[in-house]
């Protein structure tokens, strides 16, 4: 079994939100969740076939789209 992610696999960011909860969020914002630990967040992302990156700033579960920011 190949341990490398598929080229078309979504990238998942893993980090904590301002409340200290562990989050995993796909780069496109379509998938994600709140987890009890970093390990569980990574398991989720890897189960989706995604590559994992550490978030550089606190995460929110869903990103605002450019359409939502206009209002």
C-alpha cells in the first residue's frame, strides 16, 4: 500500500481553534470536524486520503467564501 496521498487528495489543515479544540479542515472547506486530540484529527484527515499540514494560526471550522465576506 502506498503511504503517499493521492495527487488529487485534499490538503487538510490541523490545529486548534481559539477555544483550544482540535480541528481538521480541508483546504476547500468542504470537510472537517472537531476532535478530542490531534491524533484523532490526523486519523480523520488521513482516512479521507488527504495530506496533512499544521495550521500556522488558530483555525475556524469553516472558511468564509468571498461571497459571504461581501456582506
